[in-house]
């Protein structure tokens, strides 16, 4: 079954949002164009409770971009974003969501972040995506979304580790580039782990 995973195509990651990915809005037309070409489309959403521990606002003296230790893990601090039941957590307004079959929520635990659409950052809790894909008989997965160097990267690496064959649709991804070279390193990591990266305009 030809399956597409849309990673975090949410308002807060678009220009003007709380954690805007540069040119993040440019991936939405690709998603809309590609959706009808797939037998199954699923999506992930960042879905943070208010006061999530990854928010810089919860750590006096720190600001977005700082790194701390959180629950045993290194944690990059972010602006408050994709808070549950707020407009910023909703899908991009232009996204044709009627084609999405199932949505998986991540980042719901207030004490740990979750870049991957499959697991939290410590791999302590699954989102349910892997189990659902296996129930549907999915073995191959195309991935696109935001941001290349964080949630797309970690989603792809986890999907590969779970045994799925993964193709990343590069035209449908944009990155944050928190540090120079982050996006290139993300592509290298995904390819080194076994992902196929499709750089063309269509799957």
C-alpha cells in the first residue's frame, strides 16, 4: 500500500508562527498535489501541553536555542509552540486535510520532547504510528514535512530502525538550520541510515 506521512504541517511551523521554519509554507502545495497519489496518507502533529518542559519559558534565565539537561537527555529549548487546542497546533490552513486517514500526536508528555512521529526522544513511549502502519500492512513509507533537521530526520531514522523502507521527498521538506550545516547533516544521516532521498518535483 503506497503510504505518505506528513510530518507536522502545522500553523506554528509556518511563516508568522511561533516556531517558523523558513519557507515552511512552500511545502503545502506539494502535499496537496501528492495526497491523491497515495493509497493511504497519515500525519503527525506536535501536541504539547501548556508549560511543556522543552519550552524556554519554563526555565528562568534561559531562552530559545539554549541547551539544558532534561530528564536525563540533552534538550534544546524552543519557544512555546503547538500547544494543545490552540490555533498554532492546527494544520496549515491551505492543507487539504480531507485526504488524511489518521493523525498521530506527539510531544504530549510534559517532561520529554518528541521529534519523531513514532517515539519520544528517549524511546520510552510510542505514538501508535508504527503499530497502526503494521496493522495496515504498510512496509514502505514516503515522508515529507517540517522540519528537515529535526522532526523529519528523527521520524525517518526511527522508521528505518523499525524496518520500514523509507523514501524522503526532499521538495516537500524545509529545515530550521539552528546551526550552520544542520540541514546537510540531516540529509547525510538519513541517507547513511538507508533512506532513499527523492530530490525531484514529484514522487
